[in-house]
């Protein structure tokens, strides 16, 4: 299975045992402290996330695959004078859910023919499984202080998929050691101070605030948003395990299935979108799950972040126009008014 995954273009693949999570108490405490924010589904599916065998009864093993969506050493340079809303790198290419699952289904279908009577279920953000813990069990790396999987060669620009099975696949020869050491670059660089070692407060994370959160509280972080429109990459940008290597290094280019198609949007143009324009712009993107009103809310916050640093009058005017436009979604109007209120307007 691992070899076949490589033939299908996955950057990494490994197999491991499925066991109940060793971090169950940590996860329960994290939920009890409310650090998951509005993501209630994390609590309602807690039992499954702590034991993948609840997702596929009789499951004993997992194949974990990874696609690399950015090369080591990649730098997203700001464009001088551009009102560009930044997008996290995972979303620069086509919808990874489909791209990865299609290839995983090839492996699953072949395995069903070779092992009739056994079950195989492929998951790419489509089931309540803890892909990072399963990846560690499969020998693909360790969970870093920024809470993401890090591979010693490929770094952390990785998208994960898990194939659960009732077939015993064995496991890795040895688990990968934690190589974060005393480094705290990700924690120090987080614009909203959402990180502690190996723990994140989603309520302060820019990725959560721009994708998962549905309210106006995102506006309160405008000074720290730095024009992030969807997601955030800061903690990975500063990670030494994502630093540049030579051109012949295996992680020197993005995966073949993640060629970047767009890396941002003009913020003023986003404010002019209607639902048709949003669908056209995001037709093949994983960002299509972000609704129109959230895109516009995020664009307003990103514009205000720029306004705070430059004082450009036209940016404030764009926010004022949305604040009093009855045709806008209530969330958009409320966000604009909250931003104006921050400046006493």
C-alpha cells in the first residue's frame, strides 16, 4: 500500500496500528476550557476522535498519506501597494479533498480485490478522525509545538488523508522523535498569541477566525490580521523544518497535485462579489466552503488592518459603505460597524 501510494503521487505514506488516543485527557481538558471556540462538532464527535475504531467498527490499522502543498523555503512576498487579501497556501491549488480522495479510492478498490472480506474507508476531512495522531502512529513525523505534523524531510506543508481498515497492516519500525527542541519560533511569531507549546487556542487563531467562526469577533483582531483573508501560515513560515534546501532536495517543489492557481484576492473586488461571483472564483478551490458573508467580513477586517497601518481614506470609505448598505448581509454590516467603532467612528 505504501509503495502504491508513492506511485499515485503522494509525498508520504505509512501504515500503523489504530489504538485509543493517548491524549484523551488533554483533548477533554482543551474542550472543557472552551479553546475549540464555535467548533461544537469537535465535542459532539469526541468519542470517534479519540478512537478511530468507532468510525469503522473492527478497524485495527490505518494507511496515512500526505500531499505536500508547498516547497520548503517558500516565501510569499507581499506586493507593494496591492490590496491583496492573503490566502493560506493549502488553498492555493485545487480542492485537495477530491484530489487526494480520488487516489485513495484507487488504493482501497485494489485492496478490496486482494483482501475480500476486509473493509477500507478513506477519510480526507470527511470523518471525525484525528489524522495527526494517526500519522504519528504510522511513523510520518511528530506533532510540533504549533500542533501540526512535522516530517523531518518534508516539513509541515502537508495535507493528510487516512484510510482505516480491518486488515492488519503492521506498523513502523520506530516512531519519529520530537525535533522541536527548545525552539519557540512559531509561538513567538503568532500574530494573535494563539499558541502555547503543543496547544492552540482556536478562538485567537487567524485560520479559525477567518474560516470557522461565524460572528463579528473577528473584527477585534483587525490590527493583527495583516491582510489574511482565508487562513494563516505564519507559524509554518517561521518553522526551521520548513526552511529552504537545495534544488535537488525532495521537498524543493510543491506536490504534482497542488500547483498554485491563485494566492490571494483583491479585497475591494471581494466586497463587490455576489453569490455567482463567489462560486465562479472558488469553483475548484477548497475555499468554496467559506460563505459569501464570511469572505466579505474577512475582506473588511483585512482592509481595516491595512487602514490601521496606512491611513488610506479610501479604505475607511469602503468599510463605511458596507456599514450602512441595507443590501449587505447583517454580518457584513455588523462587522463594518464594529471596525468603525474601534476607531471611534
